[in-house]
């Protein structure tokens, strides 16, 4: 085979039939709106939250890199020795579609994810939830409708709530003696 050929049996979704129209809309939005600027602002803000988190809690937690996501979720992870031993980490997550900050507890692989979902599905944080969240074993809303015009106060609120909730989850897991 000298060149790439289209194989209609490998269509991913029905969207591929209208992808040119979607790309045209995308191009129009990127070129005529503030989406790029807003997205970059949000990513830089998540990086700022991470920098402040590290500055304040580097003695307690280690942080991972900021993951920009796909305009769905942007986050950075943090963990301590206890979480590392359990193959868990927390993430401070900007949920773009809901435009809110969340704290997620995430397992390292499918086996760990299933184990901790089974443990945490009846926990106070998962009340009212009948199915596992897509990317985490639990999700906690930290700040609903964030006010980005007061970044300093918002940053402090996100970090303090994240650390407070993380400590509660860790205490809960330790109480179960896992």
C-alpha cells in the first residue's frame, strides 16, 4: 500500500458525515469569538491555582502537571504518600461545560478504579449517584459558578475547600483500614 486510502468501514461516528460542516463552524468560532482567549485564560488560571497550591502545601502533597484536556476538563493532580501507596490521586478539576471547580479522586488503573468505586459508592460523597463517574471514583463540587474577577479570593477558596475535602476523604479511607 503506497498511500492512505479511505475505508468506510472505519467511520467512527455519524459525525464524520457532517464533519466538514462542524469544522466550518469551529473555524468561524475560533476566528470570530473570544473562545481562544477565554480558553487560554482558564488554562492559565488552573496553572495559577496549581502554583499557589504547591506553594502552600508542598510539605504535604506532591502535584502532577496541568492537563489542559479537550475543552471539557482541565486539571492537575495531587497526592501524598498514603494516596500513592493506594495508587490514588486527587485532581482539582475545572469542568468546562458546567463551569465549576471540582475535586476528583482518581485511581491509577481500571482495577484500582473498580476497587475504590465499590468502596466509595455508598460514601457520603456519592449519595444519590447510582453509576460511577466517567473519570473518577468520586466527584465533589468545590466552587459552583466561580467569579474570576476576584482571582485571589477564588484561588484561596478552591485550594482550601480541596484540601479540606481531601483530608475528609483520606480520613474516611483510613478509618476503613484499607
